[in-house]
C-alpha cells in the first residue's frame, strides 16, 4: 500500500462515524484528530498536507519579499506543522481555537509561538506580510466575516494564501471517500471563493489545485485595498 492509498484509507475511516458513538463536539473532534490520530498528529506533514505545502511554498517563494523580515500568521494552525515550515520565512504565529491542540503544537514546536483563538480575536491590525489559512474556510459558517478579519490583519499589499476543498468536486469526492465527519463542513466553489476574496480587497495573483482529483483549491492573493 503506497502512502497516498494509505492516507485515503485513513480519510475514509475517519469520515464515516460509527453509529454507536455520539457525535463529537468541535473541540473533541479536533483534539482526537490532531493530538491522538498518528496520521495527523506528527510534526511532519503527511501526504495530503505535503501536497498543499508544495503549492504554498511555491507561492511564498514567488510573491513574498525575502528581505521583508515578514510577520506571518497561520490562521487555524492545528498542530503547527505548517507554522513550523512558514517560520523559515519570518516571524510566524500560529492561531488555533482548540486549546488541547495548541498545547500539542507547543510540545511539538516549543521554539514557536501558538495562541488559542481565532483571527477575530487577534488585535494585530495591518501587521502581517503573509497570512496562510489552510483547510479552515470549509469549517467556518460565516465565510465573509472570516475573510474580512484576515483582511483586517493583513498589511497593505500583504500576501494571503488560502486553501480549501472545491465544492464543485464534493459529489465526486464523497462518492469515492465517504461523507466528511467534521462538525462543520461547508465547501465553497472556486468561483465563489475568488469572488469573496475580491469583494474583501484582495487581488488573486495565482491559483493551483492539489492532492487526489485536485480536490484542494489554493489561491495566492495580494491585499490591494
């Protein structure tokens, strides 16, 4: 069994909840996933995450000024694997709403900064040269408000990189892998996301897709207003 097949098998297993188990709260779900699940709790990215990082890294190398001494925000950092990789480009901060997951991130990467919270709670207006939000937007009910807070935190001309599943592939994905079991799971289409980003003062510089069937949309954006 190769790594991609192994990971897809893991995804199928975690996406089909047992009828014998009561539904987990949002905090319980992500603690179980990012602290206890060996495929999603290690300091290194798994195959799924690596596919997204390859695109994110390409965009960062292309659009972030290496001399900027960038302040970087990983919005919805989970266990911190992405914060760790982004820290090679500047002063990286990881923000995550689930406290046990933040505690785990601090153990994995004690040299990095992690805070419990959301972008809405950060009082750091206009300071980040780079904000990355990877696999968060699909778990947010009010997407316009979430993107508006990313805009508030972004420095003028700052870079934003967003990754999230493509709603136009939801039927194909679930037929192959089962229905996702996350407490909130609301995918957005590529057209709707690019329109949302533009309405919130971002210019989409470049887009890509990643992982199995190109399920992830990845957009590099520049704050222009």
